[in-house]
């Protein structure tokens, strides 16, 4: 049986395996410490919408932004085994086939080098770029500084 057989196809969403919806909800309710920190202190405050634990194809991605066509993954120890790296490579190839960009951070980077992770996210290019010259998240300007709990220091001026 083809892997594509059980994918839910809609005009609005990327294809996903509906059997993963409950598991994704459970994962959202029980994030890893690194996922919780990245969400709480950074991603949920950005001027673009990120979804947590989003089913795409036969996978659940940690964070997904449709507007940026971006997936952010926070990798734990299982991703550093030979089997984990092989699985991640196959998974990345499939996700990239949908025109998505994948950015990976380790749990350790998020927990111990959070300012650098935030800055890297802040510098991400838009994919595809918006008309009007925006080239990255930093280019989306607002008149506020985002400094949640003294941790995520992103500035936006619209």
C-alpha cells in the first residue's frame, strides 16, 4: 500500500495523515523543555503565525509557518544516531518537495544558546519573499521591541 493512500488532501493544507492529529495534539500538550522554551519565549510572539506539532505528510513537524513555508525542528539525542540521521534526511527531502525550508536546532542550542537561536530565526529569509521588498523576518517592521522575559530580543518595525 502506498504511503500516499492515507494522506488527507485539501485545497488549503499540505497533505497529512489524519491518524497523526491526536498524537500531534498530545505532543503539543507535553512539549520537550527546548520546544516549550522556543515557543514560549520566541516563536509565538513573532509577527508571523507558527503552528506547533503540525502533521505534514506522514510526519509531525515541531513548528510550521505557512506564510514563510518554513519548518523549525528541535532535535534531541535520537536524531544523532545513524538511523536518526537517515530518517531526518528522508523526511527533509519529502518536506522540501513541498517547497518547505527546514531549519534545525539541537535541544542544547535552544536551552543553552537561546540568544543565538533567536537571532538566527530573526535573520531567516522569507520563502517566497513578499512583494514590496521584504527579505526576512527582521524586515517585517513594527514599532515594538520583543523582549519577553529578557530572553528573546527580536525587534520589529512596521
